[in-house]
């Protein structure tokens, strides 16, 4: 969580911006970086930004007093009905915690609230809105926007490209998703707004994590190779005893390209998670909307990838839910 502001403006009348973004997610980081530069160039070059990484959990994510800026912004994360929120961008099917939140958004009169689940990434959504509605020049950030769309939309040409992590963008995504250092994505945001991705992976606070994480990535391939149960077009594995919540989600499809879906159980100090995925290179018979399926168990996401979060002590419950989903998918 970021630092909180006081209620009063500073003597210099500087605009203070609280920017909440999807933490440990390349698209969340890229969305925040794009908004950061957009706001500074189109609204206030001297604005003071503070970043708050948000994690999907089993409980309400919006803490009291969080929206303490002059501008309070949410990108790539669930909607809040708080009147203090001034900007919101999201592209998830499951963007609303409750039907009341969805109705609140539909009836809210707000010029800076944008929701479109047709976009593969929130980065591309923000870029489109900023360019078309506010005249923002997105060309300097074309590479960031491109990779936000590739990574979040799983638009790699093949599984090997997604798993080999040869590009600076995919290496940075590994660090953002899996580095154990709290607050690292927030450090990347202002850098990504102005630096090429190839420079960012060489910055000391990023580079020190890259080597160990690439080795862990290689080890995770072997762990998944041993643990995966692939039957009837569905992959299942449980790595809740490993430090692997940030594993590369395309490894299962590299190992078992014949399968259409994957279901996994993982755990971290803040949550236990059931992850659902569709093989991007074998979708012809994959008709299941995984976000809708996850919503039945309190989760959500996109039609092709979704997740369900549980409290850290609910591992057995998560395993039971995962088993139910695997049975349902294999039966279909």
C-alpha cells in the first residue's frame, strides 16, 4: 500500500494523484505508466503521484481512506462506487464486485470512467481513450502498449515464444509478477512511462531479481512437468507447497499442447488462488467462458483466463473448488 496524503493541498497548490493499479501484473504496471505520462502531459506536469498496488482477494479490496488524493485513479482493477474516484479504466468481464456496483456505474455521470471488456489489455484501452478523446500522443509509448496487449491478451505466436522469455518485455513481466520485493512494480511505473523496456530491465532494482527469477522459471518448468495431470483436454496441477504463484501461465500449454484448459492451485502469504486458463493455441473447441465459471465461486476475470481468490488459510476449500471445476471441464 502507498503512503497516504493529508486532506489539504500543499502551499504550491500541487495536484496530488492516488493511482491504484493491478499489482504484480505487466498490464497493470503498463496501464499505470501510460496514465502517469498521459496525465502529466495533458493535465498537470507537476502533479505528485503516489501508487498503490491492488491484489485480488477474497474480501473487499478498497480500504477506508485509500482515496485520499485530489485525483483518485483506478486502472486495470475493479470498480469502486466511491465518489472520491475521479478516473477508472478496466477491461475485465468481472469488473464489478456486486450488481449494485454495475448499476452505479451505468447511472453515474462521469466523464473519466471507461469500461470495455472487448479490449485485450487495459493498456490498449487507456491508449485508445487518451488518444481519441484527449488528443494524447501515444507514439512514444507504442512499444509499451504493444507488449501490454501481447502479454495480457496472450497473443504470442506460439507457446515457445511465451515461455522462453527472450524479450525485455517478457523479462520485465517476470520480475513484476514474481519478484519477492514488495512495491517493486510501483518503482517501475515512472520509469516505464519514459524509458525503453530494454533499459528498464538493466536498472539495478530490476536486474538484481532477473537472474534468480530466470533460474526459478527454468525450475518451474520441471516442477510442472512432474505434477501436471493432463486428461480429457484439461490440465490440473497443485503447486501450493511451492513459491510459484507467479509461474509462467503458458508453461502448461508448452508441455501439453493437446489440452484446451488448465486449472491450478497456488498459494502466497496473502491468498490462496485457483487459476483457470484457456490454451491460446488450441481454442477451436474451447467454448467455456472461464470468467463466468469463476464467478460462480466468487472469482472472475476474462472469458479465456480467470481466477478465484481465497484467504491464505482456505487451501482445502480452494482444492475442493479446483477439483469441481476440473470435473466440470473434463465432462464437457
